[in-house]
């Protein structure tokens, strides 16, 4: 068995053991009455809480890949907990994300709607991108809900659809309970300052990350159709580690079952083995600078970013993550880096 297959389900859970205590401490501090009495105190505490919440979104992402640890059950449990907190059913996210990897930047990439949909107008996408960026904590659950509720939904398995329905019931029940307690105990201000504001700002950062990795990318090749960040400074490397190396996005997109600890090594291997100029950046700031013009000019990917219509995939009905998207799914005609 190759080293890749030996580690593909072991993502390395160490960031989780830092992230959960960090989040607990931040929430405990920001919940204190003295933390909201002065902006000089509240803003730095809120910033730390926001950073923890951002990392939770990356942890949620890791759970749907079942690479959070060697235990699939552990990933599902953590994923359902985080999904409930983020108003997004775990199973909806997983089913959407499987196809996001399989059909990157294509019209059937539901996760990148409306940027991937050639039936949406440029004017609509220019308006939507600002709603997405500024209110991502609301827009993101709506986009994932569309994957489930759309008439053309790729989620057709009755068992999975029942599971998603139950997860929506769990989310509704949990947040109805929270709202009831906040009303009964007059805790709406505390809920706003402790949870809503940090969650809102984390949503802006999370959407910014998504757009940085995808907006304006035309290629259907996973290495050429995403922006990858391999940090050369300590802050980028630290943030990369805390976010389970999701910034190393090209190799992750090509190998969705590969543990995050292997992604930088994989990127180095591809960079040395191809003459193609890969969209790899030494910092997230530089990747964001490359993306920002697309927000104003043309918020799109794939066809909407100038690509020709994709050719038929090797596998048109993907139901699970695969080991190598380029070899198993993407048409050879759509590849730019040899499989």
C-alpha cells in the first residue's frame, strides 16, 4: 500500500485539540459582563473569538471528508454538532461538497452557485457576491439548502434525504430552544455580543477565503482551477495549520481523501513535476489581491470566468469522495496538469 493510501483517512487531529480549548476560553471570557463594557476590551476578545469560529468552519470542512481523525464516527459526531451551530445540516454539506470536488467550477458545482451557473446574469452575480461576502453566515446555509431543495438536486438517495430532514429538525429545535431561553432570561444582548457578532464576522472571513480560493478561476483542473497558498511567513503557516491546511487548496481538491498533513508535500511534488505555472501564492494576502478584481469585474468561475463548456466526465454520477479527481473523474480534455 502506498504512503498516500496509508494516510488518506488520517488528517491529523492536533489542531482540534488546540481549537476547542481556545474556543471555550474565548467564549468564557466574552460572556463576562466586563468584556462588553468597553470596546477596548470587547474588540480584541471578539477578534480572538472570531478567529476560533473561523477555524471551526475549517474543522467542519474536515469532518465531511472524514479526515478529522481515523474515526469516521468521530468526524460525523463533531460535524453534526458544528453543523447545528452553523445552521447547515452536516449531510447537506457533505453531499454538496462531494460534488464540489468532482465537478469543480462546472455548472453542476452547486456549492459555487451562482458563480458556476451560466444561467445567472452578470448583474445578479455582482449583487450576490456582496451579500455572500457581507452576510455569509446567512447566505452559506441558503446555498447549501438550495442543494437539497432544488428540483435538480443531486441528492436523490431517500435515506440521505431523510437524514438531512432530521438534521434540519435538530437545527430548528436547538435554535428555538436558544431563542426561548434568551427571551425568558432577557439574554438577547449577551447572545448578540457572545455569538451573533463573532459568527457574523467569521462568516465574512470564511466567505472571503472561499472567494480567494475560487473566484475568477476558469479551469476544471483541480490544480489550475483553485488558488493555493503555501505560506512562507509564520502567520500564514500558523493560520494554515489552525485551519487544517485548507489553504493548500489545489492538492486538496485533487485528493479529497488525503489527510491535511500530506497536502504541502503533495503540492511540492506537483510543482516539481510540471512545467505548468500553478496558481500558488506565498501568502493569503497575495492570493486575495489576485482575486479582488473579479469581485467587481466578473464574479464567476468556469464558463462564467471565460472557460469553454466542460466535456463529459469519466464518471458522471459521483456519490462519494475519490482518491484522485483528475484520474477518476475529470475528462482528460479538461486537464492541464497530467494525471
